[in-house]
C-alpha cells in the first residue's frame, strides 16, 4: 500500500459571516398521493445478457453532447489560472491513515459515462449502483445478483433511457431505498423510486413513478440526490430546459418530500413538493443533502449549495427543512455562509493520455453529527491551479454558525469527486474518512483516501487501489470521471465504512471499485477478498465472461436490432431492439458467462439493413 505525501492550505480564519435570509423565497405544495406502480422481487430478475448500448461520442453529465459553455469555461481557466508545479506548505497532521481491509469490483459491466457510483449496506449485503447497472453482493464481495438499469425499467414498465441511480440504507427501519431517472426530455422524463419491503435486498421492492416534468412545461429532471429522515425520503433534483445543456439550461432545483413509511408498506405515498428555492431572486442550484452520521434520525434535514461555476467564491447556501411530511407547520429556511477561504471552478485533470472532466465545484457529499456538518466537493487548488477537493466544516448548526474550509492538495496527483464518511466509535467523536479519485500523467486513474481527526488534523493520502490503465471511452480528448462517489458508514461495525470509486482498466474503460476502510488503530479482523480480473470482461475473443463491440450508428438511423446466433445459424435471442436515441460512435456490451462453449455471431441491423456481423468464441 503506497503512501503519498499530503499537503494542505493554511486555514486563514475560524469565523464566518452569516448573511440575512430575508431575501429568500420558496413555495410548498402538498400533492395527491402516488399509488404504487408495482411490486418486484429483485432476486427473481433474470437478465442473463445484461446488455448495455451506449453512445461514445463526447458527452456531458446528462448524456448529451458536450456544449461549448463548459469547454469555454475550462479553456478560460487554463489561461487565467495556469497549472503550476510549485508545492505549497506542508500542513499535514500527525494522525495515521485509514486501514484498507478489502476491495473488489463493484460490477464487471459496461462502462458508465460517467459511472455515478452509489452504494448502501446493512452490514451483510451491499447494493451497488452505477450508471448502467445494479449489483448485489455479500459484504465480502461475493456476487449475488446483477442486472442492467434499462432491463429493470422495462420490467416495471418505465420507458426512456435510464441514468443517475442513487441508493441508501435506512438504519432505523432496516430498509433500503433507491432512485433513478429515465428519459431526458420533457415528454418522457420521470423518477423511479423504490422501497424495499424487508431488510433483504433480494426481496420485494415497491416501485413508484414520479413525474420528471411536474409543472408540465419544457423541463426534465436531472442529477438526483437523496436523504432519509425519521419520517421522509427526500429527493433533490435539477430541472433542465429542453434542448439546452445542463450548464446553461438550468431552470431550478426542487425538493421532493415523500412519506417513507407508506413506501416501505407499499401503500399510496404522500408527497410534498418544495419549489422556487431562491436567494435574492436567483434559484439555488444542486442542493446536496447532509446525511445523519449515526443511527438516530431526526425530522429536520440540512442541505448545502454554492456558486459552483465561479472561478473563486466563498458563498455556501445553508438550507434547513424543519418538520416531516405530516407536519403542517413544516418550513424551509435559507442562510448564506461565507467561508474563510474560497473554493473555485476546477480545471480538467491530467491523465497519461488526455484529460478527465471535473465538471464544477458543487458540494458532493456531507454528514451532520453533534451540531456539526462536514462536507466535501471539487475545487481548483488555489496554490497550483490543479484539480483538487475541499473539506468544509460548519460548527454550531443550531445557532450562530461558523464555517472553515480546507483544500486538500497532493504533491503529484490531481484529485476529484470526493465522498466523506463518519467513522466515530463514541458519541462525541467527529472523525471521518475522505475518499476520492486520483490521476496524473504517470499514475492511472484510481481511488485514494485519508483520515481526518479534529485533534490531530489530516493523515497522509493512501492509494486504496491504483488503476490499471487510462480512460479512453469517448471520441474526444476529455473523458468522463465523476459525477459522484459512493460511501456509507457500516452501522453494525462503527469505525468501518464502504466506499465506491472509479478505476481505469487495461481496456481503457472505467470500472467501479468497492473497498472496506477502517479508521486507524481500530482492531479489525477482515480477510482479504481476492480481486476479480477486470480484463476478463473487456473485448476478449475468445472470452469467458463478457463481450464488448464498438461500432457507429449512421446518421438518420431510426431503429436498431441486435441478434445473437449460435454456430448452426439459429437465433438464440434478440439482445436489443428499439428506437435509436443517439447516432454516432456507440458500444454494445453483454454477458456471455451463461452460454455454452462454442462459436457465436452478433448481427446489428439499422432500419432492417445489415450494419455489422461479427463472430466470437465463448470458452
């Protein structure tokens, strides 16, 4: 396990300014109850092929073509704040780094653009989500069930391309929730919401469908984040205008408040919609929930936002939702905090060939405990102008708040897309593990972590898992890296946490890596799990596990049909058939481990005309 020297910017002040919230507005609307769409048993889902068809033209976070706005921002930043090699002052603390107990592949599936890692666990099984698949594994990594997100949506009757899955464990109810999006136009957008009916991931789940265009205008839902309180499941989403990129097409952020008790019971589910969340006449964007650190849930919940596209800014929006869905006096308040040092829009990160996209400086994850909030996000490092992350702390959240911000700066790496997990073992503890993705011109994209202890500061950065190759999926110089990482405290084993990050693999694709970490000096006895080999799933011919095929869908193509034949020329199955969502460079991937050994043929027809016929050998 390699240790890397960690460097931090000096904190300038321990005080913040809280501005008046008198210029804030919002609208609360109680909606009719949503009826359950269906009940589905995840353990019964059969998705032998786990087909994934993706477009590999350069894309943005909403799976649309990259728009000039983001390119221009990054180009201007490279000129105004060029990257430097000057190392800042070393202010690393004296605490030890976290322990890496085990690690395994979250799912050996097709790549996600981006992966959008998320996970949830009750300490026995783990529900792992990424941008194209769900996987269920035992806590030690033994595979249980997996299926594609598109296949699941079709099973429950939801249409449109699926993306942005989020999963979460409810420690009080011993249940799971999951959310994903489908459709990215106002005409087909929707939110799939799932509640486990028991504590068994593979058991029954109640599925509900929320409108992605709740106001019946020309907007669709993007970028969900979820939170669980004593009474509610809360979903924050961005509404994006049709035919515009997410950077400039942002309309507003709304907050769905759902009755989780009804969801766990599979009954008609009450909901409240909070909208027009404004400060000084401007909509607040990207509300990030602050999760509870321990098993005790509250009725109130907290959310953070910022000025994510600014080159430098010190504004943090602090939002508190007071009261559960059944509280008629529930209110929402918005305050503005001023950090002691600024964060900034980050540059793209360098890898051995090409760049990794860092998007913006939004808050990505956080938790609250003992009247304190800790949170993390992407930033431009202020001393060397490279891609980095920040760690913020808000003290006295119930009173006169103070806020501090640290920039975490490795000596040789660029880092991004952090997660933070509480690792306290006593009620008064406030320590945490921060994990993130790393890359450089000489190190492949991998996953790193450090430990934070208030009394001693930050540990050295350790490599949780080094990548095996650079990422090169899209037809362009900038590859997708985020949009977020998954992490959760292991509630049944305080001091331990699970994380999910992004690795580069030899095929030049990305894959999710799940690891169990522990706070330093915690006595644990966890056997190392042999890691799976990522190169078994990528373009091998012959192959044992999975086949991936790159091809180009011609302009004007309306319908695609992909068939699989055996050596005798008999049709085995139609892998996918339907309307074409995007033309251009694409990738088809599907599992073959269940097939008998032998020769097979894949045919791809576009509008009933042959495009490709390729053979492969299943070993």
